[in-house]
C-alpha cells in the first residue's frame, strides 16, 4: 500500500478509500455498500444548490459539533458572521444522547 493510500486522517482519506473500494483498515468495502453509496451520491450530485455559504455553515455545524462545545461553536459561528445555532441543531447535535 502506498503512503497516500495508507493515509487515514482528514476528509480526503475517506474519499480516497471509497474510490479505491478499500476501508481505512485495509479491508475491502462490500460491493453492495459501494453501489448504494454511489447511487445516493449521484442523487446529491444532481441536487440544485442554494449557495456556498449555506453549505459552508451546514458543514461547520455538522463537523464542529463533533469537536466543539455548544457555546464555543455558537460563538465561532456568530463571530464569523454566520447565523447562530438553530434550536433544532442544538437538539440534534447537543441534545440528550441517553
């Protein structure tokens, strides 16, 4: 395995692994899973976009919630000029996980 294909960090690592059909641990990804993934991503590729900043905010919230406390993410969003967290986002990403 080349050093590039062995990379397991960052967003590009997952995309590269999917393109190769090999999971990050080196095991093959079942063809049925790859087929479904490619079908759904095809739908997404054909979806009309509403704007780059909306997509940026959505990604920031989705990924930021994994790494940042709610108050910190809220502050970072508003300082950057994005709308703060919506109640449904707070509930989804920070709500009771029990």
